[in-house]
C-alpha cells in the first residue's frame, strides 16, 4: 500500500512527476492477467521510457523491459515527466479497456486535469497526512525528495549524498548518477529525470 | 544479509547503498592496514538492496537462509518477497488500487493507513504494536488482508506475537477503515503516539473524490492539525471483473 504516496518536493518539481501503477484484483481479474498486463505495459511504454518495473520481477535497469513484461503477474509501474504524455497514455488505456486497475499519483490538481482531458472520472483518492514521530531521524528535505521517490524506501539517503559528492569530484555525470539512484527502486516509480534536475540543483557551484 | 569477510576486498562501495546505514566500514583486526565492510545484523532489515546493487566485484555479499522470526524482516522490507497470506508483494494490500472492483472502501467511511518507519528510517515492530494497541482501544478493526494483521497475537488488542516485537523492518503498515465518528479520536491517538515512538510514521487517508477539500474527512484532519499534501494517489477506475 501507499508506495507512490508521500513524495516530497516543491510544486514545480512535483509538476513533472507522475508515477503510474497497475494492479490486478485477486479473485476478480487475476486469472490470465499476465497477457493483459503486458498489453497495458506496451501502451504505457510508448509514452514514457523514464523507468519501468515490476517489483516481483525487477526493473529496466536490471533486465530488458521485454523480459519484465513476459513475467507480470500482479502489476507494473512507470513514471511520467509531463502531462501531455500522461494524458495520451490515459486516453489509450481507457479506449483499449483491457480491464486491469490503474492508479496515477501526483499533484491532485494536475492529475485531475489529466483525468478530465482523458475523459476519466476517478472513483477514489488517497491523501498523505504527513510524517509524524521522531522527525530528527528523517533525512533533510533536499535528500528526502530523492528518498521518497521510492515508496518502498530502497533508495538510500547515503547513496544520494555519495552521488552528490561524486558529481562534485567529477567521478560521475549527473545523468549516470540519476540512473544509479533509480536502480534500487524495483518497481520503477523513481523518476530519474526529476532526480537529475535535483542533482543539478544540489551540485551547482 | 551477510558479507563474507574472506572475500571482502575492503573497497567500501556497498556502504552507501544500505537504506538504513547498517553496513559498517571498519579496520580489519587481522590486518590493521586494511578495511572491511561488515553488516550490523541487528540493524539490517534484509531488504536485499546491497546484494542487488551488484557493486561487489568479489561477490562477498550474500543472502543467507533466515528463519522465523527474522524472516519477517525480509517479508516487510524486500518487495520481491510476496507475503503468503496476502499474495501481494511488499508491505500492504490492494487497498484503493482495485477498489472500483472490490468495493472495499464504501461511501460513508474512510480508509486509513499508518506506516511505521517511512520515510527512510525503518522501525522495530514493537513501535508498531504501541500504535496498534492504542488504536485498538478506540475500536479500530485491523484490515484482515494486511500482512501486519497476521503478526498479531491478539487481533482485537493489537498485541504482537512476542518473538517478532524486536524485529526491524524498512516499514510496516497498519490498515483499517474508520467511521466518521472515529476519525477524530484516531487522529488524537496518532498525535499522542508521535511523542512516544523512536521512529517515524506516515499517515494516509482514502476517500471518494467528492470528499476533497469540502468533505468532512479533510475538515476533521485539518482541525486536528494534520497536514494534507497537495499530491497523492488517484484510482482511475479502469478495472473490471474478468475472471469467469
């Protein structure tokens, strides 16, 4: 639950960050779902190639996407960086009516606008009501923006700091560092394009 | 996770990949001129990130066979592991994702989740128990399909099986449905718990879109001083029943 919820960041950054996930409903549409999930993944991947994964299988930085698509059983994830491609994908998924549930995360105003343009009326939404408890233990905001892009918590704040250091020392490029950070996110909702922009901001001298 | 001391060449490349900082880089007792990586087993949540990172050239990092109750760590921290009770990989359930088919969250009530250890901190399950027991006192009924519910010794009180209390996980989620009259007392409990846990927790609320902004749920949430993020999850309603 909730793994695409709780992304932090400023509004401008979040405006270019839309994770999408599909999920079968056990007992309702899980029989033979693999082929349906594959059809839907092929549609989504026409519109975004930033990241793609299935947390039971792996992500596109671990194996070829075609191999992942042959192994779907429960669902897959991608991430979009703009509304235009998201709307086009939503429209095609609606038209093809394959029948597996789809969830999109992002700024509500932006996602609702995309839904409206795609002719979709969402039946249910989920809000994030903040982080509570011993907040001294959480990463500072500039690191948290990366860490929260993997809802399973697999992207380490230590790795973010290491990548920042390595970029400053010219040991790695911003693009390669953003991909290195995306690799641990098994399901494919970590947004490497957004990460690259954040890294650029953090390493500007 | 473990690191084979004999194979480790002391490059330290694995250290930064650990989400909970459980990999130590220390001076080798047998050869003080060299350093080695070692996993603090008490802090390790068995997420598998260091292993999958594929940064250890001599392949010194390995997945050992782990037994109950330690296996709970992997089940809640490694999304590649599917919970046998729920059939869902990761920590949660289908929740809102498939609600247009399952009808799990009905109008007139709201779905809630409290996720211990998130973001990026990790938590001992005894902290989850602290919150679960306080919520149970307010009449909260825990979601039967959530893997946490299977760890309770007494599902009515939120008391955990004693042997899992000290297990550390990346995160674990308490899921439940609240009736309108329960929301305020539940949020009050969470406010009180915020000062009692050593880790952190994130809170979620599931509602129907017409509830947004002007609905009673968000009014209560704001009155209780909880923030409402401008971003969240939206079910597009594209699923349907296909099994025959």
